[in-house]
């Protein structure tokens, strides 16, 4: 069981003031966008052709996924958002742009690369929200120099009014060493926070970021420390700081909440969800809420408390869900 000193409490009046300030902020999201496609049906028998369930189709729908889900979460909290990423030249790219437009998110920062498909994850699930299978269409190769140039140009355009940056890395080719370094330079030049939802193979790319938000598995892999106690988490944080030149770390611990290490201070927050329906996209929600709160003037501890509440909302919902500003107001009371 992981339990440590709690983070400082957040006064409800202060929390409401921070939420009220988010609509005046602008967050730039860079990363791997994808279409999350869900096919839902009933399962009543096993196929005679193979030992697999037969799903009788009922409905299907698509949602913005990956970095696009991060942008959607920022927008749902009331913030303005600029999304920078890569799509292919295909039907899924057109669908992605429609999904973004429907949610009030400008797709002008998306770079079209005809050499790769738009990342698409199709989840086959039952009406009881149990996943049966997932089909991925993607290219994990890093983008070429021409696409890097286009991404850098889009970042520079979006950064002119940025109050915070998020890098949402899903290892689908957008977050190269060069693009990441440029994002760090832009954030540093503007004096605004840059948060990273990381992947272990790219940990060395993130030096200079304000805060990284690995989940428990990623933190264990990157630090080579199994997280079973507060002391384990402290050792993992030290390893991440020493090895990858990362100053501030927020580790999401699933049902055990989260752990924030900022400067010389560390603290734990217990999870707030009583029931968990689906953890898909919960990390996207956490990093989006953190960045939106920091852009609104929150301290890291205050932002972590709001992000923890936002995570408690989305894990109770099926699919790639978002926490809205009204959700958080209701939870704060």
C-alpha cells in the first residue's frame, strides 16, 4: 500500500477561483492524435469457427483520442486550446478534423503526412462495457525532417499566446528529439510550464520540462524501482530526476491515487472515485487538468488536487471521457 504525507488542502473558494480563471487561458497541446473508434454489441454465443465470442452489432461511435483527447479535456474545462500533431491523408484524418470541430477545437495545427495513416484504435466491446478486442491502425516510425519542420512552424504559431504547453507522447512518431527540444525552448522563452505525459523510450527527450506525469508502470520501468511503498516512490522520483534531468514528477497510481514531487516537497493524494468503469484516457485528463490549472495560476499542489478530482470523474465513464468544468464545480461543492 502506497501512502505518504498528504498534499496541502485546497480551500473550496480558492478552487472555484481557479476554475473561473481557466476560460481565460490558452494551452498548446503537442502530440500523437488518434481516432478512438468504439463498436458496441451484445455477446450471447461463441463462434463455431473459433473459440471467440460473437458480438451482435448495436452501435458505433468515434471520439478524439491521444493528444486530441488531451485537447478535448482542456476545452471541456473551458480553456482555449491549440492542437499540434500529425494525421494521414485518409478518411480517418477527415473524421479527426470533424471530431475536433464539433468540440470547438481548431484543427489548423494538424500536419498532413500522406506517407502514414492517421492513428486509429477500434475497440470492440460489449454493452456491459467489456472489451473483446482492439484493432490498431498506426505507424510508429518517427516523422521525417520535412514533417518536423512543419510541426515546429505550427508550434511557433501556437506559442505566441500560450499560457502552458502539454506534450502527449504515445510513441506514434510526432515527439522526436528535435520537436521536443523546440517545445522546451518555446515554453522556457515564454516562462510558462511545459508538462509531459511520457513514454519510457523517450524519457531522455524530456529534459527541461516543468513536470512529467508517468503512470505507475512507466515510473517503475524508467526508474527500475518497484513501487510498493512511499519509500519506493521517493527512490523512483530520485532516480528519474538524476537520470533524466527532470525536476518535478507526478506519478499516477491508479486506485492508489497520485504522488507529486515538486522541488523539495512531496505528497500523496488518495483516489477519489468510488467506482471505476473504464480507465481509458484517464492520464489524458490528469495532464490536461494540471496544465489548465497551472495556466490559471495554481500551484503544483493545487493543480494536482484539481487533476485528481478530474480523474475521479472520467474513470466512472465508459470510453474516452472528459471532465468538464461543471463536473469539477460539483465535486468541489
